[in-house]
C-alpha cells in the first residue's frame, strides 16, 4: 500500500480565502475539509447530517440560539443534525470540518458565503 501523509500546515498555505472549505481527504462517504474562518458566518443548519468542527489554530465560537460554545486549538465539537448554529471567529481561525460528501456549507440558507463544493487541495 502506498500512503500519502497529509500535512495541515502545507495544505493551509495553499489558499487564503475565508469560509471556503477545501477537501483534503475522503473516507467512505465523508470528507475532511480544511477551512480558514474570520468574522461571522450565517445562521444555518444541516437537517440531514451532524457536523464536526475541529480547531487546528485560533479560537472558534459557535453560536447557538441557547448560547455559545468556544473551541480552542486541539478541541472539537459535534453539532447534531438540524441544530441551527453560526460560527464566529474574532481573528483568523483554522479548522477542520468532517461531514458527508455534498454538504453545502450554508445548509439551506441563501448567502454570499455559500461555497463551491468538492474543491480539493
């Protein structure tokens, strides 16, 4: 078996856009995506799937209607399907998202922040 090591630092250096997930690997029907975030995202949910946020660098706040969750480097949080949320980063934050292939980053919310799917780096 020929293996390829995926280096997060190298992958993050290949793009500058915020809120535009980049796929780095697939496992079964799931994608591992790296994202640089800064500022506020939009309120949205994913009715069909849970979503996992893993903070690599920086601080990510995830706002929920009943209060926020704050994630620091090395921490992760699973958002259950159908739960409305809004990620916020006061300064640039680098995260990994794990979700099924084809999930739209803004769910059903219409937004200028809706990103193209399946952008690989």
